[in-house]
């Protein structure tokens, strides 16, 4: 995993990736992705070749149903954990031949092209969001589509940092309010739609959450702090196991090739 941005460095532990992959798989099984405005926006802009570049494809939440709907996909995915699950999902659905998986981070070293370039919930990892978006524009002929979190993930753990005043607060996840002004400054003006999705608890397994937060707090070698963290999680269980609803921004625009 390419972890050059402060945020991607924070979330790049194996446990966090496993948790993220499990969350995406749950989302795939709990929701009919065909009803998702993100999916519908991709389909609306397909051309005659029905080609899609799925940047940061994850476990295939969009790639698999798009392939089932007879699209040809190039799925760019740097994480081995995600690629393994994506390949399995493609085998399970007999769609392996429709999806070409590239094991690189975006922007890739080799040029890729498709009618539609989609990056759903990926740009927050990019060290240079404008370079990320410009490369999307160069790679698609018809439409660029970005989904960006409006509400930061992990915000339910924000009070935790007050319990550990000696530990520097980790960087916050970049969200729509941070990223969209940068796009505007770069002259990239897009259609914007705010979408809301309700889902079950994002965090379920206490051992996984403990491990993920131990990594975030960098207290792997501090058993005393780990006990304190474990107690905090136990005492605040209700707070972090609540079902939630999250808002996202769907950005869509015609690529500028000038
Ligand atoms: C939150 S997941 C979203 C997955 C998928 N787009 C979806 O919405 O279901 C983010 C994915 O982006 C990938 N990723 C992170 N940085 C990336 C980069 N620079 N280029 C491509 N993918 C990246 C991660 O490995 C992860 O699979």
C-alpha cells in the first residue's frame, strides 16, 4: 500500500484495511448497489464501449455489478487485501474476464483509458488530490465521477484523544469541505449531489477496534496505555457500536482535455 499522505499513513495498518474491507463487503450485501446514485451516475455516462476505470476498486462494490451489467472494467487497487477479495468476488460471479485488475496506486505509471473514470471514497488517501483528479481527467473520455465523504470516519473516537494528552492527535481525514475548495481553486468546477446512506454499526469486533486504535495512538509498546484504551472502549461501547448514517458528496463533471 502506498502510504505517502498523512491520512493514508494513519489508516494503513493491516487491521484497519481488514476492517475497511469487511465494511465494504457488508455494504455490498446490505444495499442494492444499483440503487446507489454513484452507480447510476456511472451508468448514465457510459458510451458505446461501456468502459469504466474503477480507481481504488476495493472489494468490487462497483466493479462487480458493473461487470454484471456488461461493462468492461479496469480496476486499479494497490492493496493486496482488497485485490484478493475483489478477485474472489469476480470468480464467485463469473465476471473475471470483464475486469482487468491493476496492482498500482493512482495515478498509475502506465496510461489507462475508459469512457468513465470513477473514484469512490479514495481521494482522501491521495497525497496530491489535484494531481489525482487531473490524471482522472486525462484517462477518461466522457465523465469523471468522485465520491467524497462529507462526514469524517472515526469521528466517534475523537473524545479518546483527550484521554491521552501526551499523544499527538493524528491527522484528520480529509473530507468534502477540505477537498472541494482545492478543486475550485484549480478551476475544476463539478456538479455536486449530497447523498445519505444509513448502515449498521461501522465497528463491531472489539478486538479489531482495539488493535486499530492501538496502531493509531502508536501505543503498541505501552501495555498501560493499552489497558486504558481497552477500558475506554468498554465504557463507551454504546457510542461506537451505534448504527449510523453518513453523508457523501457525489461530484461529476466532463473531463477538461485542454
Ligand atoms: C474506502 S475504500 C473504497 C473502495 C471502493 N471504491 C468502494 O467505494 O467500495 C478505498 C480504496 O482505495 C484504495 N486506495 C487507497 N489509495 C489509493 C490510490 N492512491 N490509488 C488507488 N486506490 C487507492 C484502498 O486500497 C481501498 O481499497
